[in-house]
């Protein structure tokens, strides 16, 4: 146990655990088709060894791990509640009712555009991409499957819409966090983001419209949809009243009721509606909440749609978040994150490279840390003085933080946001990444505007 002051890490000290992690992730996922859990633990081991080599005590490193995990405890609790909610909403007929009406109302050719717009409106109203994905997103995945549209494509549209609203809503935590860290005013920050987020959203809608033309309603597809609808009608009591819990959850989030009680209230309502509308036994409701609902209609398409949920289904995701944040906690505690950021900052020459560095650092933080709050706070602290020296208004920094930090977070499987979307929508983030057009385009447009100087606000 050392008592001497730890040494500051050089760049190679900081890069060694990152390179090991990337290498181990590549082998595990691409070669062995495994999950990121063990590589992240391995990366934490390498980072801890490097921390000890630099003179940090094990106690300090352990505190870094614990503090890193503590950041995500609320997210882990929300994940567990979402698992319960999905289970009770399926057994109660809430999700089947959403799918039923969705299949009747939405044509395949406009479904992707409609999904993106619906999620954008809900997340604008609620300020929460998580609540949006956990309510209407779950139903839209089911509707998309029923229409024969690949789930990664549907998930991409849901994620794009959800993060458009999350990014621009004054109710969103990240929308408030970014200007607070950068020293900008909230509504000035939101107006400034329209220059990057607006074009990204419009291009995304155009791409979803073009993509939707591939999924026109054929006679064979029409027969499949009719078969799903008739099966749902036979096995569930379909009633518009069953949409009420979803509307109530959205309303609670709009009126700033915290996510945990709002989602838990929705789950409890789901259990109550299962007893009232589907004549489900209390034991069946509890089982669906704990281990998930297993559909047994005998129709494969319907059973695939409706066999999911339960608190236990989220345990692997919770473990993934803890493994990821353990690695990020060690990297931050030992100063290795700061060393990487400092090296990037030295290369930033001019406005364009400064904006690009901010966006890329935020993306990198989402990969290494990996949490969207850290991806906003850490680069925000690092680059604030640099923007002041360059005589750039603070809203330039806050916009770049969100363009990189907020929008890249759901694209990384082991990030808290990516893990949540993976668990909630049932689609691996790297599978929906090519179709999350807004999330991919927005950072690129932000960097382009940085180099052209267009919409970059200078200090007067």
C-alpha cells in the first residue's frame, strides 16, 4: 500500500487499457459471438494494474470503481422496472392492443417515417428518450415486425426520433446539463442546436421515406398481417381503454414526475388491467413481472412478438452497465481519461478542429467511460477554457457536447443508453446503428459546420 503521490499518466499509459479493451472486444464479439461483459472486466483489470504501476493505492482504485458504478444505479433501477412493465403490459393486453391498432392504421410504406415522428413528438413532450422507447417504442417494434419490416430498421427509426426530442426538449436532463457545464443559457443552447439537429432530422425522415418504399403491402404480407390480427383478437380482449396506462405514463413524465415512480405506476396499472381485462390470475401477473411473459398462441409470428419482458430479462444488461462503468471509473480515477483528453486538446488548432475535437471526445467518452452524462461533463470541463480563448460563445461548446455525447450514447452496446435500448427494443445497437440516421448524421453535420464556420457564434 503506497503513500507516495501517484504519478501523472503519460498518453501511452492511458491508451494501453483502451487498446486492450478494443482488441478483446473485437475477438469476443466478432470471433466468438460473445457479449462485452468479460472484455470490459479484462479492460478494468489492465487499467487497475496500470493505476497501481502509477502509484495509486488499491483502495483509491476500488473507490473509483464504486463511484463509477454509483452513477448508473438509477439507470439500473429503471431498467429493472422497465422489465417488469413490459411483462405486465403484455399479459394485460396493453402491448397487444397497441400492436393491433398499429397494424390496422400504419401502412408499411409510411411506417418508418411515422415511427420516427411519433417518437420525436413523445420525447419532445416528455424530455426522455428512455420513457419514449419504453412505452411507444415497445409497441412500434411489434408493429414493425407484424408489417414485415426488419427490427434493426424499426429500432433505428425509434432511436432517431427518441433522441431528437430528448436533445431539443427543455425537459431533458442532458439538454439542461450541457449548457450548465459549458456556461450557456438553456434556450439559447436549444435554438443553437436547431442548426445541426434540424437538417439531420429532415434528412433522416427523407431516408426513412425512401427506405419505407421497399416495404409495400403485398397480398402475401396482407395475409400475414390479417393472421396476426385475428390471432391477437382470439387470445386477448382488445379495448381502447388498454391504451390508458401508456398515456398516463407519458403524462406523468410530461408533468415532471420522476421516471422511477412513473414507470412503476405504469407497471402496477398493467398488472391491474391484466386481472380486469384478461382475467389473468395474480400468480400469472407476478410471474410475468418477474420472468417475463411467454405467449402460447401457436402462431409463431405472434409468439415471437409477445414473448418477452420480466425483471430477470434485464439482469444481463445491468451487469453489462456495471462492468462498463467499472472500467470508466478506473480510467477517470487514475487520470488516464484526462491524459487522453489533454492529448486531443493539444491537436485542436482553429475553430473547426476544436469543434471536431469536442464531438469526437464526447463520442470517445461514451465508449470508454461509458455514460452520456460523463460524455458531456468531462469534455465540457476540458474544453470550456479553450472555447473562451478562441472567443467562441459558450453555446458552441454546449451544442458540440450534445451533438457528440447525447446522440452517440445509444449506439454503443455497453454504454448505459445503448444497453437500455438493447434491452428494451431487443435489438443489438450495432445492428440498428446504420439505420439510426439522426444519431449518425448529427455529429458529422456539427463537425462540418465547425470547419465552415457557418452558425458558429463568436464573442462580440
